[in-house]
């Protein structure tokens, strides 16, 4: 609209000039008008070009803003992932540290347990050596000393300790028990279990059955160890097992002779081991 008004004004001006000015002036005016028209068209072209450029710049700005928003979103997501990763890494490090600490504690416990087992083994080996020396005078068919399951067994046959069917310890038996008691009193941390055993031949006489005989014999030995030879009573247990734990077959006289025995079972003090395992 504005351009049309301008052009109309120019055209009216030309008409007025044609009617009022000489030919030369008219020509000059026409030339200037032509130049103005060219300048106007150039300006319009520049304006169109500028508007087009502004439109492109606006589109570019919108694209850049979108890109920036996406970059910021991606940055925020990366920051969140990094924070989670750091948190996870911290948790993993703490868990590994806790596991390492537990492993160290377990290893310390195992080392201590092994040390105690080695000490107990050394004690039992030394005890067996001492007991062998103390009881060396007795024959294998009278008395045996052997290790089994971490315990030391002093197995004394019936003929060394008792008359047949009796729970009264004879003189040779008391002498053997005295030698054994000397070793026990030199090793106060050793626990003592006295087990009486019989063959399967039914008993006749003052005892109700073989179980009563085996228990009476174990009790008799315990009383001699504690009353006569001063072994601490709290260390000693008496038990009768009758013929239910045979060492040999009861089908032969030789087997029955082996089964008629009293076993004195020596066990190291295990209190420290039990405390360690709790």
C-alpha cells in the first residue's frame, strides 16, 4: 500500500512537471525518477532479502534452542547416571571392604584354631610318650596305650585289674593305676573317662547283670584314682558299657578275653576350642 502511494505521488509529480517545466528540466526529472525507482526496487529487494535472512536466523535460533535444551537434558541425565554410578561404586567398595574384613577375621580364627589344635596334638603326643614310659613294664595282653580320634586310650585287661566276676581291684591293678595317676597328676588339664567293658557271658553272683558289673568296675577304679592317688575328682567320669561296645568278637574265648577290659580315655581340655568356635 505504501509503495503504491509513493508511486502515485511520483506519477502526479511527473504530470505536474510536464505541464510546468521546460523539456530539459522534464528530462532531468525523468532521469532522477528512474534512478529513484531503481533505488526503490533495490531497497525492496534488500528488504525482502533481509526479511528472508531474519526468518532463517529465527529458524536457526529455534533449532539452536532445541539443540541446547536437548544437550542440557543429556547433561542432566549424564550427571544423574554419574551420581548413581558413584553411589553404586561407593556401596560396592564398602561391601568389598566389609567382606575383606570378615575374611581377615575368619583367617585369624582359623590360624588361632590351627594353633590350638597343634598345641593339643603336641600335648597328646607328649602324654603318650610319658604314659608309654610309665607303663612300659606291662605286656600287650595286659595293657595297651594308643591314640584314636584325638584321644589317648589306656586299655587295661580284666586279668590285670580284677578277679573273675569281681569289682575289687587287685594288687597288680592298684600298682598300675598308681603309675597312671602319676602321669595324670603331672597333666592337670587332661580330662579322664573310665569305661568298664565285659564280654557277653551272663554274670552270676552279686551283680544283677554285666552292665552293673562294668559300671561297678569303672567306679572302683575312679575311687582308687581319686581317693588313693589324689587325682582331682572333677576331672574324672565313670561309665559302664557292658558288652555293647566289644573290641573283638564274643564268639571265641580270645575275643571275649579282649572285651573284658577297662579303658581309661584321656582327652585334652577343649574349652578354648569350643569358645573359639562359638
